[in-house]
C-alpha cells in the first residue's frame, strides 16, 4: 500500500470579457478540481488580493469526481493588478497549486472620487460637502 499526496489536478480559466472591466465590477474565474484518489480532498482557495476584493472558499472534492467552482474578483481601484491564486490542502496545509493571474479595471466617476477605504471617508471634515456632492453626482454615472 502506498500513500501519495497532491493527486488533485486543478485548471483555471477566465470567464467573461478579456478586456478591462469597470471598477467595482466582477471578474469571474472558473477553477476545475479533479480528484483521482479514493479519498475526499479538502481544499482552501485563497489569494494575495485584499479581502474586500476576493473572498476565499473551502471546498471538498469527492473521490473520483470533478468539481467546478466560480470565484469572483471585484477590483476597487483602477489599473492592472497582478495576484496569486493559491490552493492549499485542508489535510496537510501544503500548497497544492498556485496560479499567477491579473485583473485590469478602468476608472469610473465613483472610483476616481470616492474614498479608497469602504465606509466613512478618511479626510478633513471641511471636505464633507465635496464628498457628499461627488456621491450624489456619482449615483447618476454608476
């Protein structure tokens, strides 16, 4: 009897448009997990992106089955962002696979003039009127 590790095969593909997306839009990536072993495999998917851009997932791939999952990336600033998508084994904690991907987003009115942090604005109180004005005007452009 021989125990082998890292038998799960993983493939990644982009869904949707290849061109840049707007800030705060969703870019989807499809991951296909194939488990040829006789035991279920627990996997954790994470990335090097901030948590408000990408939320990881934990999943179990049944033995001798293929599972497809879609993951969403929501860029909150404009430009090109390279990131690492990692798949880690839930049993051993070892990295099963990693993929170097990138997402490119174009600026929007709200993306240019809103606060970078989500929630309450982080700037001087004298700029509150400008913040609320750009929020009001930006609601017509989103």
